[in-house]
């Protein structure tokens, strides 16, 4: 990706077709430049365990996401919203790496879908749209790289190259996932009614705090897109 993080935040859009589906949707976008990521450690493990102790699978925000999935034709019991899936296994969250652990912990504690993307793998701006059905989505299938396509009308995040996350926040593509080598990242914190905007901002502050603990020199910027 050649754009700076500020330019990326300013160009991210939510398509009118998605707005029509859920007018109550809002997203807090966060960029973090200059990350020094690495393997999971005691600190990131403690974030996960502390979040598990606060997890509430019955939070009304989870049901809001199930309803949103059903509205575009997904079956939320088969392909669960990310926050639903995480809360169901809050006591056994896998440790991935420090940055992924950080946003998974905040997702569980705040009952909030959060995506983490490697900014340097992006081609063009991120946007939330309803899929045509022919967009490429990079996966690993049977241990080998493969390409799938979303279903027509499915809500997806994408860039100029293809889909970066299917079914709103269900599954991320291989290309943009955060690894231990990620230096610059985009975080997508997604909210529906009745989730308070103040709680959304608090989740963003919590994530920024974790990222600064990992990388004190990281440059963090945010944009609320409602």
C-alpha cells in the first residue's frame, strides 16, 4: 500500500447499499504505524485471560449482529459474527501474536467485532460493500493457497484487489492478516444499535493502550465513520 495511514482513513467508505441494510451501523477506524509485533507473551496472554473473565455472551450487541447477518442472507448459526464466535470460546482463546491478541482481547471484553489488517498489503482504500459475487477472496484450503468468491449480495470489506473480509466480519482473507512482521495496521471496530458510541470509543482507547504497550513509538490515528 502506498498511501499513508491518514490518507487511508480518510478514503474508507461504507456503501449506500450497506447503509440501507443497517442504517444504525457505525465503525471506528484506527491506524497504527510503527508497530513492533512479535510472538504472544505473558502480557498479551494476560489481556486474553482478563477479557475472558469479563466476557458476556448474552450481550445484546451479539444478537444485533445475528440479525444483521440474517438480513443479507447469511445463517448466523453456521457462519457466526466474529464477536459471537470469540465470546463462545472466551475461556480458550488462542494466542496468535501480540497485536492479534490485543484486539481479540478488546473484542471479547467489549462484545465488539474488531478486525485487524496489515496496511502494507492493501491495494487502494478499504470499503464496505455488498458483493457482486465474482470478487476474489484468498484462503488456505487443504494446506494450499486457494481463491473463493463471496455470495452475491453478501456484505464484505474489500480493496482494489479483492475481498479482505467476508460476511461483514466473519472471516478475513490470508493476504491482509496481521503477522509478526506487520509494521502498519488498520483496525476496524464495528457497532450496531443498541451499542453506545461512548462504549465504542472506550474500546478504541483500550486497544490503543494495548498497542502502545506493545510499541511505545507507534503512531495511532482514529476516525469515526457513522
